[in-house]
């Protein structure tokens, strides 16, 4: 064991802070909900249509019990460790009336800051997966252009969404319950005359995410507002696309049929602290182990270039 390793200890209080952190800025978890699993990598069976459709479970007298099985196709998933650290200088709390309480507040805030940065990276990976047209069946995607993009008044976003809903329903027997709109797609819908006409008698008088959900009869409407800096420009993580999907509410395992999952190793997240005497600081180290998988190409529908 090195000297650094001997000084590094897992902090149980900050680890609990990390467990309780819900990645509120990350829209990707609406499509890929977070579930815990014991592995660090391997293959996960995909969900075929049979995982969603009605199975006749009635058994006649003396008949064998019908056995259901998952599709033999699988998706490789590798869980990666995401790690960041930040220092808490002694001077940040030494003059406080209650230094112990002040230090804990600062450490909690900085732990959340690191988790937010990790969440942004994970969201980028989730978006890259969900906006890749190769990950969808040919019946479950469309690329808008010209007059069909939602920023064009001649477009018909209501027809686009209804077509997407019906495509998913026909494939899995369940209507999508989640609509993720990029910031650009949301802005285009908010000012579209077709939606403004639908809500002109509402009390709000403006198109909101909740009203979009009511108009399209979709329980969850999520706006992907996150941006990232590539060294030159700021970019929208979710581009100008829209995604509809069926995602179960509060899944506990990856065995429940879903568009996809984000898998976390069940030993994570971990928050360690190490003392850096040369910097008169305690260094907080946040570690998480995550991997995202899209498990069905028909439980979702991709509308490319929706916002124009």
C-alpha cells in the first residue's frame, strides 16, 4: 500500500450524499433509468417484441406451464469508472463560527459539484446513444427537413408525434410514456401555431412542457437543456432532436422491459478523502461506475432535426 493509499479513506457521510444525488440536470436518465447491478461488464439480453406483448398464461388441466424467454440477441455493456476530485482548503472554513458544520456544508456542496460534472459526461454518452439512428428499427425513425422541421410554420409536429406514438404501440403493444425534447425542439414547439391553437383558451396561454404532455397524451415530457463546451463553442447535448420512448416507472432491475437502462455497479458511488498537507487541504474524490445500454430498437422513436 502506498502512502497516499494509506491516507485515503472512504467518507461515509459524503458517500451517502452521493447516493442521494439524483442528477437533476441530466435528462438522459428519463430514457435510461438508473438501476444497480453487481457486474462491471458483460452482455445484456435485448428486449424483443415478445417481451412487451400479451402472453396467454392460461393453463389447461394437466397441461405444462408455458415458459417465457428473452430474445437471444444481446447488447454488450461495459461499466466505466467516472472519477473527479476537488480540494477543500482549510482557509475556507477555519474562521467560521462553527468550523465543523461549515466544513461539512462545503464538502457536501463540492461533492454535489463533482457529481453534476460526472452527470454531464454521462448525459453526453446517453444522448449519443439515443440520437444515433442506427439504434432504431427502420419503422421507428424519421429525419425532418425543409418545410417539415418544427421551426417552419408549415410543419405538422402533431402528426409527427402521433405517427411516432402509433409506431411504438404497433411494435410493443404499449404507448410511449416519455417524450424527450432537445432545447431547440422545445423552442420550436412553444411557438408553433398548431400548439398555440390547442392551448389558446388555457389559463397559461403559453406552451409549457406540461401542456405539451396534455396535448400529446404523454405522461412525461422532459426538456434536454444541457450544453457542453468543446474548447471552441457551446453545443446542445441533445442537438435539435426529439425522442419518444416507453420507460417503466421506478424500475428496480434490468429485467423489466424498457427502451434502455443506465447500470450502476452496486458498490458505487464512493466518496474518498485524502489529506494534502502541502496544500493544507482535504481532497474529495468522487467515484462512480456506470454504463448505458439501449435494449430495444422498437420501444423508442427518433425524430431527427425536429427543431430545424
